[in-house]
C-alpha cells in the first residue's frame, strides 16, 4: 500500500475512534437516565462521513412501521441508511465477523442471518417480526449479497415471510442506493471483508451516495413474492432513470468541425 493511502487509512481510523469515544459518552448519558438513546444511528452516519461517504437523500423515509427493501453494494450501505433514517438491519452473517465493521453494525441492532441455513429460516423470520414491532424502521437487503451497482440481482423472498401477513399499519418502502462514480467501493467476489474495509478506508477522495427513498406501499394481501417483485421493479425503474441522468451529465465529445484547432492570427 502506498504511503499516502496508508496515511488516509490511519487518519480515517483515528477519526472513527475519536467519534466512537465521543458518541459513547452521549450514549452512556442517555442510558444512565433510562432513556432510549438516539445516538447509535447518528454515530453510524458520522462514521460513513469519516470514511468518505457524502450522502444525499432523495424522497422521504417512512419513520416507523416500515420495512425498507434496498439494493446492496457495500458495508457503507448500513452506515449511511442508519444515519439517514435510524433504521435497524438484517444483514448477512459474514458481516458480523468482519473486524470493526461487524462490531459497528451491532451497535444499531443489526440482525445477522445465515441465508444458507434453511433450517433456521423460521427462527430468522420470527426475529425479524420482533424487530418490526419496535418503533424504528428495519432494512432488509433482499438480494442476499452485495452487487456491483450496475445490475440488480433477483430478490429472495424467504425473509419476507415475516410480513405475510403484515402487522397492522406496516408499509414497505423500496430504497435505491446510487453510488454513481463511487461504485469501485463495492464488496463483491472473493474479496475478504478486511481487505475491502482497508481499501475503502484508504481510498482517495469522497464516495458520492444518493439514497432514494421510493414510494411506499401497503403489502396487505400481496404475499411475500409479490412484495419482493414490486419492490424490485421500483428499484429497477429508479436505476434506469438515474443511469440516464448520469449519461446526460457526462461530457459530450466535441463535433468534428468545432474540434479543429485554428492558427493564431
């Protein structure tokens, strides 16, 4: 690793540690007077910014009695969505074992599941039902893994059995995470979690992230597969719209006639 990259990594790690100490004091103060602490999601949002994420929110997140269904590219997704909405999460079990990142996720009631454990699906569904009964949003990444941001993987509907039938008043809100030119942070393939975390921490510049909170809908009477399909369709439409917008923002090549150079007279 180049010296400049190593220094960025150390600087950001130091900033994360300083933020942790400050937010632990605030969190402890709230807990001391037996009040529910608002600080864990705010802390995660702050960590996202220290790492380099520059988050822009489009749309209005439903604040409670809601299940967010989002596309998934990076562990930064969890930090950024938590900071923007106060959401808890259902994440893949491997993330729990990632140094630092896994621990950060546990601070905000992340529910770790092993999607390969078919015998444990009923238990995971019950855990998700309990989380939905709390007074904060819950986010599920129904692709079941991280993608590269250019395509959307099929949505797995098994965990959505927790809302079939849904609790009274529950809504589902699709969420599209758009990293634009920052897609190189994606955690894909066989890259170890430690290597990805180090690469993101050492990355130069900022990571642009737009979180699109799309139109929520009532899942009553739909069934889990229909809910997954409707949320995925909404995200696909948002992806196509943003891809067109990004293409329009790219510099266009000069017309051949206008690209000619002219001698100085």
